């Protein structure tokens, strides 16, 4: 009678889901604890456990923003950087694209490099692009560099030598020498052995920067869970939608940067539609991703901490990271996003968030600035008593006061008008993220289904969908804890890559698969293990490449590349191609890992300590309340349903879950479908 637990730590809430042996789920939401995320995790896990024997838990899967926050808030460890003689200035010089307000700032200061110039070192050595040794490694120079790094008290070193992907011998020897005097040494040929030294270097640096932080955190978390009686292994979601062991996550912390968003995309993909736009709006950010033919788009490079990049899409902003990640766009528009007036008196929303401390004004925890949640409460979309399953009572008085003082008064408008403006600006901001992943890539979003989840997503989904002519919105059961539920569907997996010229593909793939299996403590022929092969190709003479599924037939491989090229760039191109890199993804299906699989949609969730709620004792609204809609010229009394009692209804109407609220505007209908999903259909224009 085994159980599995999924835990997603967000900027505002920590969500937990307990899946029993028959697939029935118990869910809980608790405020995140930023000083120590483990406190919020323990509170959420304790809530979902209830009377369940902790020893019956055989699997814990965790999505965390720890690595992301460490990078954004500069809370990692001090790192020294070691590279080939003549290349130490590449990191201090960096790259920076002027975006947003920086375009007009004649005296702007570039962001600080990931490693200070004085902590960058170089050693005499040189490897050629085909792996040949052009200059032997000067080991005495390496020893001197190590002594200086140790003298400065630096405890982590990132090593990235020129062309080490083709021959890692020098890097490995440098690691041996430095490892005698420095606790943590990370080398690029183990982190991500691909060409392009700058991106490989920054990825290695970030791995060294957040690795010790992740190691300490996961060690403490395992101890805290053991204190509850849970001795099951802890797995961590990676950025590409796979799951890795805590030990591997500690070694490759950089692979967890997009951990939480990836889990949400898995939940959206499980909805069963072939073409989906996932829409995940939590307390701090909103994220969107395109799913085509049931599979989310994957990128192999993104950027962390930049401006105007919608979650890492714009080169030259932030720190480039080379690792597989769900290709999503992200904006600072969540329930806790602060609404404010700029110096010109224009209303803005986000990207700053009130988070969980002090939180929106209506939380009554000391926050005084209006947020999207305060605006939605003023508009009547939220029930003050049932928010987050009743664990966070809301104060309409405090919300109204914040909107009046900071927005309505200075703007000279009514409280309702100010609150609705906040709601609409948040919708526009989230619409820009959808635009990035669809229209800007030549994809017409109108033919897709929007799958909405997150605590705030279903309140805004219909309005965002209408902006793009999307006529169907799917709101799954467990939508308020969608990322936590999605964690339990993730397979144990890891990725390996190698840039190699004139290599034997069969041998390269075999070596990569063996290394990936070793990462997971498996064998390539273990039960449930599969190996997916792909390659990066480009036209001869071009600088950049595209990833396509592998084929042993050169003609078929070239055909796949040409089709992908046409899809990405919109033009047909012919010519000789070359292979740049080889990739494998080794996966062990979830049903072969510890704990039960999660039957998609078999059971409705139950709030922690509450009734299952899967049955339908009756239909019809349970209550009504005034809510603001511009189509009705203001406030109008609208019916309020629980999901279990929902009948087919035309908007305006509201459906309340224990952990989320669905707003059905005028011009939309809603009905209850299989697996307790709510389907919104657009009827008006």
C-alpha cells in the first residue's frame, strides 16, 4: 500500500499532493517560507499525510526554485574560474543586450559578471578542436593557481578549458590538482561537453555557484522528512521535465533551474489534447508553453536573470545556461504581483511580487500595497473565506483600502475601475507571454486548447484565451496544485551530450547511454529503461544548429533537419549538412520507480483532511455573490458553484475549488467533463 508525494515550492505557496495506491489524491497549500523552504515543505507534507503512515511513502518528488533564486538573488557561493591561457577575460567582458529602459540609458552599468575579474585565472595548455594536444598542461602553474584560490578562501572552482569537449584529459588533471586544496571543483567536460566556450563556461560556473547550496538544502530536507518518518528517496524535477535523484541534482544543480515550470507543463500535456497552450499562473509569475502532438517544446539553451527575455528567450540578457529545458515564456504577473503607478502616473503591474511575506494586503500579514489578488478580491472573483482551502482568510477591507490609497485615489477613478484595470493589465502581460511562444514563432494559437492551472490561472484564463481567438479552455482537477500533481507523472531521466567531429555515431551514443545510466544508478537494459537519441545538425558554413531525432540513415536524418529548418525559419533550404553534437536522454518509466503511477484523472482530489468530493450529490449553485464584469456595466449577482455541483452554465459565473477559482465571463459557457475537468467554451465575440 505505497504512496507518493509531489511537492512544488513556489514564490508564494508550497503545494503538496499525496497519491495513494489507487490513485486518489490529497492536496494541500501552505505559504512558502523563504528563510528555509523546508519549513513550508514540512508543513504541506504534514497536512497531506493526515493519518497516513509515513513509512508507506515510497517516493517523494520535488520541484524547487532554489537554484533560480540563488542565481537571481546572488546567494550562491563564491566561485573562481580557471581557463586556458589567453581566455580569462571572456567571463568579465561577458555579453549584454540593451533591452527595455537600458536602451535609452547613456550611462548604464552592465550587470556584474558571474565571476569577478580578480577571481578568473588561466593556465598554459591547449587542446585542438579535434582533441589533439597542441600544448601540454603546465601542472606547476595549476598548482600555483590552486594555492592562490585557497589563500583567498574561495571554496568552489569552475574549470572550462578550450575544446575540452573533444578531449577532457587536461580538465580532469586540473580537477585532480585543484581538488587537493579546494572542496568543490566542477569541470565543463562533465557538466555539459558542447562547443561554444562562453556558454559552456557560464553553465559550469553556475553549476559550481549553486551546487553547494543545493547539496546542503537537499541534505537538510531529507533529514526533515526523515524526522516525519518518511525515509523514501527524494527525487528532483529537472528543467526538461524529467526526474533525477537528489544526489544527481546536487551534482547538476544547474539542471533544476526551471524545475517548477517543467512540472506544470507535464500536467498540461497529460490533459490528452494534441495541441495545447499551457497557462500556469501562480502567486509570483505566469508561465506558458506550447505542446505540439502531445509533447512540449524543448530548448537546449536559455538565459537566467535577464530583462525582457520572457523567462530566458532573448540572447544577451542574463547568464546563458546550456541544458535541456521546457521552452516556455515567463512574466512577472502572478497573484502577488504589485500594482503601482510609475513617475508618469501610468498604472503598472509587476514584476515585483509581494510573495508570501508580507503577501498581498488582503492576507493581513503586514503588506500594504495592492496586488492582483487584492484586485480580484475587490472584483468579487474570490471568496474571502475559502481561499487556499480556507487556510489563508482574506480581508476585503484591507484589499479595498490598498486599492483606494495607492491606485483609485491618485488616478481619480472608482475602486472597482482601478481593480478591473489591474486585472486587465495582468491579462495583457500574460498575453504577451503567449504571443512569444505562438505568434512570434509562426504558430496560430486559435487552433489550440488552453490548459489553465495554478492558483490564479483559472481566474484569468478565459480573458487571456479570448485575446488569441482560443475558444476552448480546459481546467483540470487539481488545477490549483497542477505542478505538484505533474511531478508524480515525471519519469526518472537524465541527459548527456557530446560535441564531436568525424566521430562514430554508434560508439558515441553507446558511451553517452552508459554514462547516463551511471548517473541514475541503472543499466541501459534495466526494466523500463529507454534511450532516446538525437543530434544537432547545421548546414555547412552556418554557425548555429537545430536538434532533430536521430536516424541511422543519412538521407532520412538530412530530411528531418530540412523539415525542422523549414518549421523554425519558414523557408526551405537545401545543401550539405554536418553533425555538431550527439544527445541521449535515458529514461526509466515512472511505473518502474518507487511508488505507484498516477492514473490520469481517475479520482478527484480531496483537500487535506476533507471529504473526497468525487461524487455529485446534486447540481446547481451553492451560493451567489456580486462580481464585476464590464459587459454587465459593473457588479452583478452571479451564481457560485463547486466543481462537483457544476451544471452547464453560461457566464457570468464562478466555480470554486479548495485551491483555485474559475471565473466564467459573459460570452463563455462551462461544463463538467470527465475526470472532474471543467471545460470553458467561448460562445460570444
